[in-house]
């Protein structure tokens, strides 16, 4: 392809990681380059995050091919500082960050002063931290709404029953964009309790665009858009007590919810608009074109 045009690759996730999730323990992001040492870490340090080791050789080979493709590209785009760190660790010098825009048309809710409603939206898988949220719910007086689907959905239903919070936790399943906009608008707070370093955390800016504060794990790309103490609160990934404390703190203070939500909405409009995203993409493509030289045959 490079013989006829510059090649730009968009790295949405941790492309050079065999397991794809790029962390050892919650809050402990991997900083290593892809290479033979990964074989030891996948097994001995558990960064594979699976007991089924059979697919790992194929995954390692595929990650190696992705690294080669990234290194041959004229430019690699990422959407957060977290993915950019991953690319830098793999010796990619031709790269640029262009943050995502909010993709859901925001709606404005009402009645926030009389409700205590916590909303989660995302895949129901281990790395998203839904189990942490459900355990935190035992210590929080509020309604919990979980939007999404995934392989751990039934396990999370059972966890809610075992912890005695099933009457306050509702599982909505996968929702349309319009339905999800309604959930964000009517939330007291939106929570992103991720265990892995989110490549970006799009749910967060969509909640902020609706004027709702966010409580999220301080890991990965989340800190690119969440201003701790201004548009929401950052918590330690995997810490049930800290998450419960932050939830209780914000649920008890509707005025703080309002001011944080307003700050978040202003930040999204200023930093994460579709127009800003498109302008950044076009500028990156123009840069790649300006420096492109076809390889010698």
C-alpha cells in the first residue's frame, strides 16, 4: 500500500499486546514492549487474564504482526495518552494523539435533587469492574442501573443476589444510543469502575456531555478527560471501599453533582467536539501525506 499512498493506522486499543488488556493487576498498567519476555509474563505474572493458555501462541503471533504493521506505517493515530504510551514503548516514533469525540447526542434530565441513581454502561466483562461496583453497592443507599451485555452478565446477576443488593440493581441489557442518552441524563452519577487501563473510556465523556458527574478508576485514558474534583472523582481501581465512599459523597450532594456536571459538559464541548476530532484527523492525514515517500523498488 505504501508504494501508492501514505498509510495511517488508527490504534483504538493496545494493538501490540498479546492479551489485549495491557495490565497486570488493577491500577498496574503494563509498560513493556511486545517481545519474548511477554511469554513469561503471560503465564507467570498472569497478564493473560485467562486460564485457557491454548490460544496464546496464536495471539502472540498476531500481536507480532500488528507491531510490524504499525512500524511500517507512515503515521499511527491513538485516542489517548494511555495508548500513546503503549505505542511509544514499542518504539513507534511516527504517532499522534487525536482524542475521541462524544458520539451520543446528549439529553438533559430532571429531578436529580430527589434521586440517588448510579448508572454503569459498558460490556459486562471482568476488566470493566462491574463486580467492584456491585460489591460497593452494599455500602451505598441508592439505585444501581447496569446497561450492557457480556459473558459475565449472569455471574453479575448472581453476585447481586449473593450480596443482597438485587432489589436495588437493575440490568438493562444492551441499549440503543437514544436509550443510553436517557440513562445518562437521568443519572445522579455515572460510574466507570474499570480494572484495566481503559484505552479511552468513551462512556465518560458521553455522561459529561449530558451534564452528569463521573466517578471512574484512575487508570489508562480516563485521566485524559476526567478532572478529579472538578468534573467528577477518581478512585483506585478495584478498591470497593473507596468507590463506595466516593459514591456516598456525591450522592449526598446534589449541588456538587450539578457543578461537576456543568464543568464536565463545558470540557467536552471545548475539548472533545466532533469538529475538533475531524480537524485533528484531517491534520494528521495531511501531515502523513506531506512526509510520505514511496519506498524504493
